C-alpha cells in the first residue's frame, strides 16, 4: 500500500544536536502554471519519513529554484518568467524557524529571461542567478535585512552548439561556487562549456579565470555541476547526451581537467535522455544522476577516492515522470526524487555501504515539484 504525504526541500546550514537534526524543514520550489500555489514548507521527521505542511507562499509565478542562505533564516527564489529579455525576477524571503513561515522582503530583476538557478555565497553577502533563455548571469548584493539590492554584475554569454533545436544560443543552467568561494562555475547548455570565473567576495565582481572555460563533448548540453567533498574532483550532468563527465579540480587556479565520460542512461537505451540533476553522498563514496525524457531513472555510481573515476552500480526507476531534481536527506539514509511530470516525490532508502536505492513505498504529493532543499531546524 502506498503512503501519501507532501514535502519541500535546500541546504543544511548549522550544527544542531542529534535530537534537533531529526526534525527538519523541507522546502520545495514549483511551477505555478498548474495546481501549484508557490513554495511549500513542511516539518519533516527523518526517522519516520513523515511531512506535515506548515506554510505555502502565494503570489509569485514559477518559483522553480531556490537557495537557503547560510544561517537558514533567509531564502532566495527565482521567478522563472520570460518576456522582453529581462522578465525574470529573484525574490528574497525571511524564514521563521519557529513556525516555518516565509515573509517576502523584496524582489529584483534577475537580469534576463527564465532564471533557473540561484546560489548564495558563503559570506552571505551575494546572490548569483543564472538566466536560461538569455544565456546570462547576475550578481546581486544582500542588504543588512536580507533583502536584495540591484545587480552589481551581469555577464552575457555568446556562442552556440551543434544541436540546432537546443543549442541555438547560450543557455546558462547553473551558478556553482567552489568550496573556497573563490571561483564560480557556470555550465552553459547552449555552448557545451563550463565557464569559469574568479569571484571577488568583497565586491561581487567576476572576471575570467586563468582557464576561462572547460569544454564538454559536442552536443552534450552541460547542466548541473557538483564538487566532491575532498575538493579534488568535480562532476557535470550533461542533459542532451545523457552522460556524466568527471574532472580533476585544481583548487589554486580553479582549473578543470576531464578524466572520464560515462553514460547515465541504461545500456541499450535509445530514447531522449533529458538528464537533469547530480549529487554526491556526504562521504563522497557515491554519485547519483537523474534522467528524465523517456528514461525516468536515477543512475548510481561508486566513486574511486584515489582518482575520482566512476563505476556504474545500476539504475533505479524513479517510479514517476520527469525526475527534475532529487536530494539526499541530511541524515544520508534516504534519497527523495522530485518527479515533476507526475506531481509527486518518491522516497527511496539509501544503503550507506552499497549506495543502492530501494523504494520505501512512500509518496509525497506535490504539484510540479522542481527544486529540493533542506533547512535544519
């Protein structure tokens, strides 16, 4: 028998006692073109995989991606809209950890159309947003009260790729800071490049790094990017080719050197991959990658700690359509998949020793879930 609950999800942010860690807030971004009202907040008991609703935002269109700031009391969400080249917005919220409610502080232009990714830097002074349709990114200052100021930096990418339908122009798909906050990595699906910028955390300004970009294979479509906990390796999910590329990372210069390219779809699969999200376990032993399209699977890999190479363990069907994002729970024991196309999340148990995922039988009813994030209570 399936069990139905509802959920939301971000980052874990501060040290808590073991008792406090069991109860966390789950926050999820959605598309509001259907039944969704906005961002959903729940109290979530990790040991019971139970969620109880506490708050829902309204009045913001398509808050599809969000980030929880260091400290956990501010949340920044995009409003994924398009219009005349500058319709996207970034919204700042105050988060009340006693109730889980969110209060809008203000909003600012994202500097382009269809913002799809937002990041808060480690100093809690800057928000960086990527605009998919405009192929651009912006850096906005965080004011003393957590609200956003006007962008101090905006960069427009140029170029295209061999896929004329998807790569007719630049398409920024993520804005990921290095573990030391010194470099910004910007996967561009439209140009098959991961742009690399030196980030000035005092001024918010960006300049090209010594290695200005890392190329991925033609028509691969780089999308989401993550660092290994050791800081020695990094991995990119490639949406169009359905592959993962592993890199050796040079922390001093921000440089990337490709060391492996491995498929994320099951053997013999010939349909559209539509690959999306990528995450590592906290211990760095396992990597997971989601495939939408006609696959609807999570690829599971073991990570070689010596050289960063991946070995495929297997594929777990997501038991729904369009696994846009997924997240490993803060305790590491479960993995939750946001199946955008079937309006629910699926909770899997995660074997800490083997990395294998197993269906718990529990489902989380959420309209068009897109982004998953955690806030430890």
